[in-house]
């Protein structure tokens, strides 16, 4: 009889222990990732979504504190306050703002019939469908863009980018109400920045190659000698000498290198070539060098040469017309209008944060 009682007592203790463990696990145990951390207009933000975005914010927050406060990442970085700012809280706020913004975009996409749902499970279902599509395309030897299978991070970037493009098209027809007059006014505002044609520039150029010395791993003193010669030519040009005269004065008969003098043209037909092969030179010429202005000595590493240029003539070529640029004008206008519209929807959104869950998530 006493033995039976001991068994009953032992079983009771065991049951109570299991129940206690279950209660403890439910209250502070491992999070499945589906726990709600916030609601946006009734749409759930799970801890898994939040943690995924939080992980993306780590690098930018570390960089921000290094640049703005001179704080290097190290032990106790996330827990420490720096001039009233805490890295962990900063990262969590940025992550939450991004997820809320994403949810509002998904809500808009659902309202316009572009997607079926806004939950995390809905997104995972879309990822599964996309990966199956890619796998079938690979088997059928059809072209695909990017990897054959997308992980969660890669898919989210791909998915939202594609969705935003579709959403902007939809919104431009109604909510954004983009008119022809809006686009023409916008074209006038941005044409100097985005739609100027290449000026026609005639320029003289002095160049000395150092590529042979570098490739053959010879003494770097020859490259330094070339640089000194170019500095000397630059000094003569600044004093009013013409390029060909400066070269003849300083080019020695026994020089181990040749100073070349050419006259060239930068225009809409040649701009692409200069941009690709002589990027430093292109940048200097395109940056409004005036007539008779002489550049500094340029190290054109792609060509392996030092360069000096002097602008002889410069003629403005005007702008690409509105009709030629209309699609790009539309894109630039809608990008700005979409951002403003989204900010407005975010301000109007009903956001409920589970403070307890939010507080218990940490950056590691």
C-alpha cells in the first residue's frame, strides 16, 4: 500500500514537472518565429520577419556608429549607449520601420490585385512557386536570370523589386494620377541633370605611357621620372606655353620614354569609348573644363599612362527631347511620387507593437 502511494506521488510530481516545463517553455522558451511582434492595419509582422530584417541592419548600424561617433565594433557594442544612442535600439527601430514599410507595400499590392495575401506564409508560398518555376526552366533548358534556386533573402529582394515596378504602374493610373503636364514640368526640372547631351569638346592631349615599366616589374624610379617630367610640362603650360612648345623644350633625345601629343574630340559619338577606356580623362572633360583650361596631371590607370589635357573648343549640344526621354521622365517622377505616397500611407497606418516581444529580441 505504501509502495502504491509512493508511485502515485512520484507520478504526480512528474506530471506537475512536465506541466511546469511546458508553461515555462511557452513563456520564455524558443520562439518558433511565427509569434507576432506587431500588427500593421491588421496584418501580422512575425518575429521571424523582424529578425530577418534586423540581421540586414547590422552592418549599416555598425558603420553609422563608426562614422558618426568614432565607435569601433567590439565587445558589448550593442548594449552600450554612445552619446545617448544605443546601437541595438537603433538597429531594431530601423528594422521595424523597414518591415512596416514592406507590409504597407504588400497591402497596396493586394488591394490592386497583384498578390493574394500579405502574411509571411504567403511570401514563403510565392518563394516556393518561383523556385519551382526556375527548376522547371532549368530542366527545359530555358534561360533564367540569377541562380536556379533563391534563398529567402535573395527572393525577398527579387520579389519586392518586381512587385514595386508593377505597383508603380498601377498607382500611376489612379492614386498618383500622373498627367502629361506633370511629366513635362518634371522634365524641365531634371533635364539639366539627366538629359543633357554630350558637349562637343576639342582638346589637346599630352600622354606618356608607363605600362611597359610596370608590367615588366622594372625599377619604379622610371615611373617617378615620367611623373616629374609631366609636372614640369604642366608648370610650363600654366605659365602660358603651348603644348607642343612645352614638349619640345623638355623632351630629351636620350629619354627612355616618349611624350605623345595629339588633338582629339569628345562628342556623343566618342563619349562611350572614352567613358569605358579612359574614365579619369572623361570625368575631367565632362566636368565643365573651360576653353584654354589645363588639367592637372592625370593617372589614367586603365591605359597605364600619365595625361595632361587642354580644352581648345567647347560647344554645348543641348538636351535629349522630352519625347525621347519620356519613359525615363515618367520613371523618375513616379519613383519620387511613389515614395511620397508610401510615406503618407505609413503615417496613416494603424501600427500595434507587442512591447514585451519587441523588448526581448536582441542583436547578437
